[in-house]
């Protein structure tokens, strides 16, 4: 099925650094979601965005719904060891409205270097 | 509050044996239910989607089947497992159509076919 373009695929950073990742699509979306998956567990919802231009924070996390409705980014400030994991974006294309299935990104694997 | 639980958490099965993974949701009624598969280090692949009892949509042709005998119960099955069925299986739910499409995941089930 359709997947979103999520980048980067992986990141290796030092503790304390800021992190930025994004998702883009050729389709217009009416919802953007960001999830984090710890090893061996199910993804957990971090932030949900429902309006173009919306900027939402959750602690050290900030996510934005792009004005064009075709992209979204997630920033993590002052990374800590528990930020390690795989981050997924997900969204519902306008063309898919009424169908509740989400489209997922391919994931960004975050590793913190000691 | 709503909760989702799937079991077993880990399963090692021989090729050709049957499979049954179960998932239940509590604290909500008439949810949409999903089964995803995640190969090691990869993204999420939607396998099945259900909007109601005995209403199942299959997203990809495969060796697996799904059933929803009760409103909040979703079962993933196979009559004869293949090596390629190995992976991390995730059950998920969302609210019914027209009420938002944020998906919430279960803890996941590791299946190793040997």
C-alpha cells in the first residue's frame, strides 16, 4: 500500500542534541500523527495534528502540520537516552476521507551515541 | 479509559502448524480494529481491517485470515504457517467512522516460524 516519505531513515546523535525528522507526501492529508516505538513494543502516539499550520508541543517534542497539507515535521529538543526508538509518522489522505485507514511512514530509527 | 490487549506476547511455531493471535479492546464500543505486521526493523504493513462484527477487509493476499466474532475481539489465524509469516504482529483500534482516526496499538506479538 501507499507509504509516506519519511526522513532520515536513521539518526545517530549524542545525548543533549536536538533532533528533527519529517514526512512528505504527494497527496493532501487532513490528519498527521507521530508515533514512537520502543524495541519489542507497540507504537505509542506522541502527537496528533488536525489542522494545516497547527504547531503542537508535548514536553520536549514539537510537531507541525505543514501549510501545504503535504508534510509534517517532528522535533525533539535536548535528547535523552529514553528517546531511542523508531519514530513513525502517519496520516489520512484527503482522498481517503471516510476510510479510517492510516498511511504510515517508513520510520526513523534514533540512536544515541554514548 | 480504553485499553487494548493482545496475546500471546511471544510464539515459536513450526512450519505448517496453525496460528491464533487474539486481541481485545476494553472501554469503547464498535471500534475499528486492525492487524498490522512489522518485519524486523521495517515499517508497518496493514493486513486486515474491520469496521464491525464479521466485517473484515483484507489488505494484502497472504496465508493469514482474520475474524471478529464479537464487537471488541479480533483474531488473527493461519491454518498452516510459512517461514515468511515470521514477524511482529500488532493489533490496533480506532474510534468508529466519522469520530476521528487516531490508531492505538497493542503491545505486539512476536511470531517466529521455525
